[in-house]
C-alpha cells in the first residue's frame, strides 16, 4: 500500500487538474456557453484516492455525477469533458445524447449511470456477482452521495452484495448536503458508515479531504474484496463547496460563513500541505502544475468550441442494434 513519491505528486496533480476544469465549467456556464454543470469541487481527494487504489482498466467502476476527478484518473480527458459539456460531436460517453457528467468509458470498465440517484449501485452488485461467478480477480467500486443512501436501490444493492459476499466497495461521498437538504434530514445516524452494521458488512468512515487517507482505506477494502472477504461500505467525509448544480442557489439554505469555514479543509489545501511537509512539493513545482493545467483546460475549451454539433440524423444511432447476430 506504500506509495512512491512520484505517485503521491501525481495524485495531487489529478486533483488540481479536476479543480481547474471544474472551475472553468462554472465560468462557461455563467458566460452562457454551456447549458448545465454539476460540480465535484471539494470532493476530489476521495475520488482520486479511491481511483489509485484500483487496478485501473481491470477493475470496474459505476460512478456518480460528481466524479470528474475519478474519471480523469481512469483516462477520461479534458477534451472529453468539454465535448460533453458542450454537447458536441465526438463526445465519448453517449454521443452527446445524455446530460454532462453521465460518465462511461468502456476501456476503463466504467459503466454509465442513469439520472435517478443510486441506480448505479445495483449495477455494481450485479457486476460483482458476475466477477464472483467467473472467479475473476477483480473488484467493483461504486460511488454515491449520502442522500442516495435513502434510496431503495442502494439498500437492495448493499443487501445483495453482503448476502453473497461480493467484491464491491460502496463509497459514499458525504458532502453534507443532498441538494438543499442537510445530512441530518437524510439519516438519523451520525455517519453513512453506521448503516453497515445492520446490513452485514463492514462500515468505515474516513476523512474525505485527505487523499492519502482515502487511498489507504479503499486499498484495504479492495484487498479484502479480492481475498473473498466481501463488500465494504466506506463513508468519505467532505463538504460540497459549490451549489448543488448550476441551477441551484445555495444561499437559500446555507450561510456564506459556513461555506468559508469549510474551505479551510479544501482537499487541495490539505494535499498540498502534506506534500510540502514531506518535501515532495514546492512553489516552483506548484506553479509548473498550474501552468500545465491552464494549458490543458484552454486547449480543451478551444477544441470543444471548434467541434461541430452532431448531425440530427445520428440521433437514433447507435441507440438500437442495427443487426442482431444469431448462432
């Protein structure tokens, strides 16, 4: 589970790239250049830590809509993201048919999810069952918000995985708000992880602003899943630093003082401090990363702006199979 110095710095880089892409998306929305954005700002550490604990490209992932940093770690590119935001031709997840942030990527075993929350969890349990039946050395990571743990689909998926000892990690990204509803209006327990005790699996709560703590926690759960010890429920605690989406005004349900206080635990600030104290990061290196991130984001925006919209004739293809092979 020990990470090399280079890998630790790479993990910070992935968080930084995700943040700068996310921030640019907000700017583009306010400029009227894109129609919608849903943000992962404040949740990057949990996503990157979890991604680095997997065998990327071999293990399976059923993500949720805030998982930009996770998807970047799996090989999704800034150009892919901007094409999706713009609904342009060549968008890799759905041919520009779905809303942005409905991630999928075949080469990374990342499975597309539906707009209703928690529906990716039964998908994960089903994939976990297939892995077990095939005796494959793989695991499934599925992610969701804490509000989604109120959904029946989540309970069904966790129950199924626990009964059959499936190699599934359920990671709840607890950002304290389900749209405009605080966590204490979603559950009567202190932590999403507490729900595990009544469902027959382990529940662990971890600081979701510390990328390395998340990595260690998920890596242990992954090792247990590979060893046939069944699923784990992990709650990564963080704070959603932005409104729920570009259509939300979070000033109606939380104070600016609360948000500013939460910024003291910004995952980028936490990660940077850890690496600086370890002598792995300095201002010159950070400046170089910032410049590289800006160049990549600028390139992606320009690429998407110049890309054409899909032809109307493509709207129905490949939604349905054109040919059914038999025999």
